[in-house]
C-alpha cells in the first residue's frame, strides 16, 4: 500500500481514537476509510479490530491511571463482555445478521432521544438500579452483539452503565473502555484465527489510535458530561444515517423506502 495512504489512514485512526475515547463510534470513520483505501471488507473488519483494540486499551489505561476505573468491581462484567463477544463472533459465521442491521437504527434513535431529552448527565454516581447478575447478563448481551455485529457497542455500554449501574458520565465512559476492550479482544482473536488482519497497516493505525485515545480520555476527564452527552447524540444519529443509507439495510424495505 502507498505510504501516503497509510499516513492518511493513520490520521483517520487518530481522530477516530480521540472520538472513541470520549463517546465511542470511532469505527464510523475507520471502517469506511479502510474500504475506500481498497482493503477487502473482511480484512477491513479485522484490521480495524486490531487498531481499535489498541486504541481502546490506551484509553482504558489513561482512565485507570486517573482513578476513573474500578477494576475489581468490573472484572466480572469485563469477563462477561469477553465471553459474549466470543459467542457472537462464532454465531455471525452461521446466522444472517441482517435483522440486526434493520433493528439497530431504531435502537440508536431511541438511545439518542434518551441522551437528548432524558436526565442531564453528570459526573456524580447515583444508586445502582440493576442487580449484579442482571448487569452481567446485560453486559454479556452487549458483548455478544459486538462480536456478532458491532456498530454502536460503546454507546450501548455507556447507556447501560449510566442508567443501570448508576455511574456518572465520565466514569461510565471510562468503564465502557474496559468492557469494550474485552469484547474487542475476543473479536480480534476470532478474526486473527481466520487470517483477516493486515498486521502492518493495523499496527501503524494502532499507534495513531493509541495517541488519539490518550487525547480523548484527557478531554473526557476534563470536560465530563458537558462534552460526552452531545457526542453520544451526534454519533448515535450519524451511525443511524449511515446504516439507513445502505441500500441493503432491511429497514428500508420495512418502511417502504
């Protein structure tokens, strides 16, 4: 691949890593960029998983170093996320994910509505609304979705942690990085075994993604809910538009478009 294209993809990975650390959704930028650069679809997914996992790990480290992540409390949910993603990555090879492609825009619009019109996000933790077993099941379900389909996983984790686990905005995003790292690693392992990773390109983008993740984590820690809430709304709606614009999305047929 031409060196200038690699540099351009690294720049995209840096911006995506910054956004992803603050609110998720970095794949909105990196996957289309990889496809536009001529990377085959399956290799684009595998290469993106590699750079995303590295960027997410860097962001999780930055949040942990700032004291925003309680590893002991969320070790089991992280394992649940990993296990769920592993199952999802196995299922996607045998089940048609088109139904999720049609359902996801509806879920994203509902989620954007919650963040836009629901209670104002703050950095103050509130009471837990879901029992530990329920939280594990919910996290495993989102992890399964990440391994099976993927888009919007970070936003779903953040919504769950705000509404059900009682975390403030910044701590919810911080723990989302931990849970998303676990699901990314499970998905990456499956894709590596399938030979779907372009290692040279993926590692180059990973360096940029880690740098972007560090910047995004610092911005999230500094600005908290004031920055996170609008980003979650914008990214949820942007992902909705991207999915619905796909001529193959079954939602277009459901609504007669």
